[in-house]
């Protein structure tokens, strides 16, 4: 395969669908301290089904008896339950589980997922020189043989088999293609390309996906998927680059949780495609109204808080303190917001009162509390507000009531 830099990404001429493979319950659960029990995993799987993901990767069955039971239960329940999605795609999600490229893992994995309507067996095998030498202790020929044997075994059991060459972005390009060709010949239906340690940059990751898609152009039945980590902060950007260059399935997690710095983020990927659909021309089956509820559930059950400035679901994502921004939002929400919080199940825009806030936001908040002030009274309230804001990070309604009481302003209902 020619690995030279080649032509620009080919944009689709019509809107296409990108499948969402959610690995919150497998890779996400590998976040330090995020261990989930069977009941918690089932709760999240049920919510992921309502959210509209195409594939739920429920776990790594060979890792523990509890994980095996969790995957089996999810397969027999969530993996069998029809759902109602706005897209009209109402079949249960496929239920995936991960196995290493050995007979025992694959057998255990199959036993766990076979109760699903669409069982999905995911095989992972390292292909970078550093992983093969220090992690596996295998030669390239031995890895090729392991890929063939494991995929052949898996395909004899399961119609949906994904093969992931771990650490693909640090693998020798020619050897990577050899392993992938072996997996396809043995029956793999999806080739997933992991940026396991978050090493790649969007331009080079997109170029890799484009070249692999071109290499397997004679196999349109083989799906190209991507799985990106966030060690350098570009997991979502790499995922989008993968989509633009031919990937039609993405492996993501809710809130971007996962090993080390986490995985590509489900809500960021979905909302980038939706918000910039005129640029990307892609859609998903995700019910965006369920994003907020899903984020909160995962955060609560894993014990991993969502950072306030997290895109889409952070508490500050739709909050404004700057007076200039608040004035713009009050006049037209789209001046400073490119998404609607209410449409994502995230409540409504918040105007946070602090030392950077202006008169417009103060007037709006006071009117919401029942006060009606003329311009002179507002000036007096604003001076008192600014003096108090210099002492407190955030001004509460209690603070505002005290200001108005001190200035002898009464709310409308009290004045009557």
C-alpha cells in the first residue's frame, strides 16, 4: 500500500449515517476508581439504549466473574429490547464484549454475549513493535498467526466480529496492513483503528484512515471504525478526522471517560456532527434529548465528576457571567450559544451573577424575582451589587433580596 501523503478527504454528496459504538462500560470503566457493579452497568446500558447508540460494549467478560455476569445480563435484557428512537431505528443495540486474541477469552466472550439479538465479538491484538516485544513477547509472524486463528474462531461463533490492532498509530504501516488483511480474510466484519495512547494528530490520523479505506475499497462490506484516546487532547478531533476520511463507526464514551486522559467523547462527537452538519453531512441515531440525562447518570454511578468547563455537558457550558455576553444572550441566545441546552436535556441557559456581570443581567434577574425598578433604582441596586460582587465569587438570590431590602425596594406582589 502506498503510504505517501495523498489527496484531500472526499466529502459525501449526501447525508450519511455514522454508527455510535459506546464503550463507556468497557474502556470507560477502566478509568481509575470507576468500577461498576452489575446493576450499575445494566442501568447505564439501558440509558445508552434510550440514547440511541448502535453498539453497547458491555465489558471484558474474561476479566472477572462479575463482569461476565454483567455482560450476559445486559445481552439478555437490553440486547433484546426494542426501543423508540426519533430516527425510526428501533432495533435493540448490538451488545459487544472484548476478548484478547486467544481461545479462552473468545469462548468466554461468546458465552456472555450470545443471548443478545445482535451479539458482537471484539478482538484486540497489539501490532506495534513496542507492544509486541514488551507486552506480548511475540514476533510479527506470530502476531499474524494469532490474528488469523482468533478471528477464524470468533467468526465460527458470531456473525459480527471486530478486529482491533492495538496501538495501530505507532505500528509499522506495512505490517498494520498485513495484519488487517489477515483479519478480513479470516472473517472480520469491522476493522477498528485504535489510537491507543493518543499519539496521533488529526491530519495524520485522517490520512491513515483514508489510506486504509482506499486499500479495502474492494470490500465495502468491511466497516472501518475508529477508537481514539485523549492523551494529547485531540481524541474528538481525531475521531472527526476519521469520519471525514472514511470511518463510518466511532468508538466513544459518555463524558469522555476512560484510561488515563480518557476517550473520544460521545456528546462532543455527536454534537459536532449535528451542529456542523452542513459541513460534515453526517447524522447519527442519537436522541439528543437524552444527552444530559446520560451524562449525569454516568457521572453519578462512576463517581467521576464532570469538569465545569467540559464541552456540551459541563455546568458552565451554557452559563454566562460576562456582562457583554449576558447582554447578547438576553437579546438573542444565538449571539453566544451555538446549541440549545433545552434540546439536550440540560435545562436552560444560566446567567451567573458575579463581578463581571452588567446591568442587563441584573435587571433580568431582579425582574424574575418580582422586582420592577426604574433606571434610577436600578443604578442604586447595580452599585450595591458591584460592591458585593467584589467580595463574593457568585451572587445569589439571597444576596439580591438583601440589597433590595436595604434600598427599600419591594417585590411587586409584596407592594400590592
